[in-house]
C-alpha cells in the first residue's frame, strides 16, 4: 500500500510537483510523463531520499521513517569495484536483512539472468547487464513498495518480456510504481496509469 497526499516540491522558484495524490494497493501502476516532469523527484520523496517537500507519504500500514521500499534509480551504477554477487550481498545487509541471504541472492541472480555474470565487476558489465543488477537489488527483501525508474532502459527484447512476466507475478504481492515515457512498457501489465505534467 502506498498513500501520497498533496505532495509538492519546489526547486528555487520552480514548482516540480504540484499536489500529487495517489492511493495504491498491491499491483502494478504506471507513472507517465515527459522527461523533467518530476517522476524521479517523486520517487526520491517516496523512498525517503528527499526529505524537504510538503504533503505526506505513507508506505504499508505504517507511517514510520523505516519504509519497506525497493528502488531502481534511473541512472543506476552500483559500486563498480564489487562483483554482482558481492554487490547484492552488500545491498542485502544495507537493507538490514539477514535471513536466507544466499538463497534469495541466488534466486534474484537466476530471475534476472545474471548467472554467467555474477563474478564480473559491475564496472565491466554492459548497460543491459547492469540494469538487471539494479532490478535484482530493488526486489531484494521482498519490499512492500517497489519503485522502478525507466526499468527497461538498455534491456534487449527477450529481457523486456521476462521482466514484464516477473512484474505481473510479483505485483500480486506488493505495490509496484513504474515510471516511464514509453507507453508500451505499461500495456497489459499496469492496473492504472498516472500522468505527471
């Protein structure tokens, strides 16, 4: 569950978000808007990365600061000196998770087709491989809310299809907000699409 009430954000005199309201249950939701419309800013607010804004954001049934949110940033880089498995272990610990670590990391490596790349350093991965690492880390720990900013960028057609199938499956258990300017990414999988202007 994700509840957003009258969220507004300004940078200087420029209004980026002008009173965003959403109430989202489990499922997949699309966030549409041209580049610069505020999609990434909204994701930073929901994830807790940006603290200065007006309005309120509630994740799950809890209004505490500790939010169960997974996020794939638009420009995901990770730590280039770590290999794929090391990085996922690092994120696992960063999220404060400790149960069945290896099992879940193995699972995400398989889901996102990273088996042949798990010992490669992140800095040596192709754009599509790095994007899949970003997706894997976003879903670690089975967060209540997952924010995906342009998740299909750099993915080949086969991986796009696999991602859509995975999202359709996991979207029954959590709230997924998918930000994109590519409408076809949302066809057939999203419950509802929101426009940010």
